[in-house]
């Protein structure tokens, strides 16, 4: 069967939120799908793919995945960055999908086969009050989850990351121009230990509890917070300080035994190198979609394994079901799996995407007999949901200065 690439298409669709999807076709008639969604910057990725990568791929052998990866990465001269790496990721996922289909095997088999039967997933729980947040965690436990991330509205602030004011599910990129949120570090630092202690008081310690700081603190503040959260025995404290300052995490680490997770805004192994090799973190959280695809993520995860760092791959609604499938195949095959984030999707997403993985109770399971990534994309349904410009919010301190969001 000819593996020559004959077509590369990029589709931007918005069934409830925007997704950028790559479709690659070979002369032998195989079709591969990849996710290249970059929340709030979708059209930049589409252009990078359509205008700069597609012409380089036509006529190449789709099975030379590693070579194509290096050609696109090293050949650009301009390395790394979210737009470049998300674009390469979309191509890479589609090529693994094609290889699996050519072999008649799911991608996790090509990666070494199942290392576990199912994946522990964690969803989001939140509320406007401590009581509502506890109820939200309890509802998730009722659904069968063994790990839950909890956030709650900080008293005195009009908006808080992770909370939907009007009820319903939280979606951060919601307006056609960025909404501005207000942030007060002292109020947050005072409130969060009480929130997590209340959750443990009410619901006990028989499940994994996670919290996302979303890059808001200095290393000293984060160290102090981590220490005050120790009695609540978190599974992890996420993104405690802005992620690009790798050495900051050693400082946080020195002050607390609360496990640390970071990486959702990273896009290459170089972003994680120091964090992993200095053992400053416990969980690495890159998304396969933003970190160069399966080819690059498996290197990140292999490096992490060497230093006892486990996976907690990013799985918000802005990683499409295709990108989530790539996460799931990797999670299934690696030795150092920790947990998989699964935020869930807007309802209309299911009209466009079908997957061979599914949520059963609080775990992700995947079929053994569906080759490739096991995803399908309905192009007619996708065309009913055109691109809809949406931005993530911007954050300001109470004095008006821009702060990390
Ligand atoms: O696009 C931004 C979201 O992916 C991010 O806010 C979600 O922090 C997040 C998480 O942990 O899922
Ligand atoms: Mg996060």
C-alpha cells in the first residue's frame, strides 16, 4: 500500500468551542487525524499548517514519522514556540494514526502495548461557595471518579479562575474579546487552605484531591501555600508559579512536601529539562497537542520516568477529542502514568468527533480492536460549526496591573 502523502487539509470547527484539526491522506487511501488546537490563537496555527507545512509534506512517505518530525522542527530554523509545536503536533498525530491504520493496530500497541487496563481520570469540581464546591466534589465521587480537582470563588473577587458564575460548566475562552478578571493574592492565600481543609473534613481522605493555582503566585508565596496545604494531603498543587521560570520550582520544593505539577503551557522537552532533572516536580502536565505530538511527548515522558516524575497530561476541553485520544494512547503504554485530566466537552462536540476511548465511571477505557488513534471526524457536522473567535481572559491585580492568568 502506498504511504505517499497526497493531501493535507486543516479544518477549524467550533462545536461549542474552537478546534483545529489536521487531515492527512495517503495514495493508498488511508486518512489520519491530528489535533492542532491552540486556544485563542487557532488561526495562527491554521496558517502555519496550511501555508508553511502542507507544501513540505506532499509526496513524502507518511511512515517516516521521526524523519518528518525532525524535518519540520530542525528544518524551520526557528524552533519551539506554541504555534510551531502545536502545528507539528497535529501533523505528528495524524501520521501515527495512519501508521496504526496501516498496521491494523491501535497506536498504543505501536508504543509497546498496554501497561494498564484503564486510566484514572480527574474532572473539575467548583462552586461559588465552599459548600457548593464540596457538593460538586461529592457529585464527582458519586460518578465514580477517584481523583477530583477543586476550585472555588475567592470571597470578595468578582471572578475566579475555574468558576462559572452562572452555574453550568466552566469554559475559560468565552468572549470575542478578552474579559478582564481581578486578582487578589492575599485573599486567595487566606481562602484556599480553608477550602481544601473543608473538603477533606466533609469527604475524607479516601480519594485524590487536586488544586490548580494557575500561575498566580511568587515562589515564596507558593512555598508557603504548599506548606499550609500539607494537612489536606493533595495529589498535587498545579502551576504554582509562572511556568517558564524553571528554577523557581526548586525554591517552592524546598519549602513544602505538597506534590507539584506543571507543564500545560510548555511545548518542548527543553521547557521541562531542568524541572525534571533537578527533581523539582512530581508530575509533568504537557498536552500531546501542544508539545510536538506523540513523537516528542514520549521523549518527555521517558526523561520524566528516569527521575521519578509521573504523567498528568493536560486534558481541558480545548484539547480536542483527537488530541485526547493521543494522550490516552500514550498514557496506556508508558510505565510512569499518574493521572489523566478529563474536563469533558460541550455537547455538540459529539456530533463532530467519535472516539474509541470512553469514560467509564472515573476511568478512561479504550477499545483493543480499533486501529490508529481510533477517532473519526464528521466533516458535514464540522461545517455546521464555523470558527467563532474566542479569547482567554486577561488578569489584573486590584491596582490595575496586568498579572498572570
Ligand atoms: O486554554 C487554557 C486552559 O486549557 C486552562 O486554563 C485549563 O488550567 C487548565 C487545566 O488545568 O485544565
Ligand atoms: Mg491547569
